[in-house]
C-alpha cells in the first residue's frame, strides 16, 4: 500500500470543456493502435492497408452463441484518422473516460504503430479535452501471433523487443520531445507517467541485471529532469497474472523497490475465467495481494472481457470469457475499483480499463452491434452519476 504522501495529478482536466463530464477520477483506457496502415506492419503482417482489421474481420464463431466476428457500431475506422480520434475523445470524455494510454512499440530500431497517436490523437482538434500517456509495450512478437492467416504455424520470433543502449537513448529522447512536453500528457506531481509492460524484457536489455536496469531507469529520470520536469513517474505494468506465491511476492516487492518504480498498474486485470464474475473476483484478490506487499501505489484495473480467437485457430470456449460477460457485470466490478480508489486517498484516483479498442481480444469500450454504448454507459453510471 502507498505511504502517506499525497499526490497531485496535473494535466488538462481543468481545461476540459464542451460535453466532457467532470469527475475526481482518472479513468484511463488502453489503446491498441493496430488498425491503420503502418509501413512495417504492412510489410510484415497486414498487407490489405487496414491494419489488424484484416484479422478481426476474419473472426469466426467457435461455439453456439459465440459473438464473432465483432461488429463495430461505427464501422472499420482507421485509428490514425484525426476525425476518428475526435469522435473517440467526445465519446470518452462525455462518459467519464478522461485518459488514453497508448501502447507504444520499438522494433527494428524504429517506432511501430506510432501513427495512431501522432497522426490520430495528437492531430485531433479536441485533444485538449483529454490526457494521455504512453505504455512501452516492449514484448517479443512471434510471426504467427498477430496474423496466423499469413504465417500459419511459424512461431519463430518476428520482432525481438530487446534494445541496446544506443536505441534506448533514442527512445528516451523521442518520448521526452514528442510526448512528455505536450500540455495534456498525464503527470503525477508534475512528473510524466511512463508505463513499462515487460519488466523481464527490460532486464534482458540491460544484461539481466537489476542494478544495471536501475542505472538505465535513472538515466531516463535524469534526462527528464534536464528537460525541465521535476522527475519521471515510472509505472510497472504487471500485464495480468495471478495470486503470487510467498517467494514470488517477495521477489516482486524487491524488484519494484530496487529498480525504483513509482507505481504498479495492470494491462489486464488477471485471473481469467470463462465466467466474468469469477474473473472479476480473482482480479480483486490479485489486487489486494499487490496492495498488501508494496509501498508504492497500486492502481486498479478492470477488464471488459477476453476473446482472442480471431488470432488463434485452435482456441475455443475454454479460452473465452463468455458467462455473465455484460455491461452490468462490468459496472459492478468497476464499482469495486472505484471503492478501492476511495480507500486510498493518499494516491491519485487512477483506474485503468482494458481496453478502449482491443477488438481482436474482445475487450473494448467502443460501441458495437451487440451492446451499443452499453459499456461506455456503464462507466458513466459508475464514475459520473453515482
């Protein structure tokens, strides 16, 4: 649990105008920026020019009542179109979602899928209504993970996310100059928030040494201070997971402390089950354990569901969250996350949601042909109207 330090969250929430709903909570939805024609993705993954929509549209039912392919209410829009981002921002802010967390990648010594943020969100005329921050999704990618239609059973590595010091320095400079200096970049105590998805891959990049990785993170902090900020808020993104053994929990605590992470968040809430209610119950236990063993803030995460069958031909009912997977059940779990935030007044009331647009994983707030605006309305009912 966090100490008694009171946190000050800065950004542009006070500047929000128009239809934006005001609240004391920072509801941050993850964005998977795959649905546009990225040059590297076009060459290696999705050649039709519509990004991962190419795979999403090929989703097929694996059992009775299985909702595939997913049907976006607004159609197959490209996420790097500023007009699309403007519509997203209006829908989000009017329903209580006021932060976007963009997945950000660095493969083959360059950025990947960056256009959704650079050309979509940052060129949207209304982006001053909303804050954003970046999660470095530094994980390896197998050839057939993002398009088995193209690569079949080829599970060899397409992209290795390990970086050297040369690339790391470029990444640090790029993040500071392109994003941290933006007035609506999400900050805590004036410090830009930067989330890291794979701590294992981060360690591998610096020789597997916790001490050397700490040096790399301290270099990042120093560069951020040189840019005029009081510091950098580095967030460990746990990804998901389960309740840890006593030994694993001790190691987790030590790594967070030694590397100097400022908070812990999750990309998926962890504890997946076919039954959403069981899934949610498991996730609360995972969060409670992390809160008990850590001295830095743990920010609650609520997932909407899980169904990544469009990516994997062998998956079926056992791999899909399909019982009680409704906006009503999601609202109940979001209420639990809100109550957790209220019990921790010493930390920002930040709640993450998986996700804004994870169509290929069956976890999204955006309206579809099954639930309409049901999930966005659920956020509004919990965060704004109660």
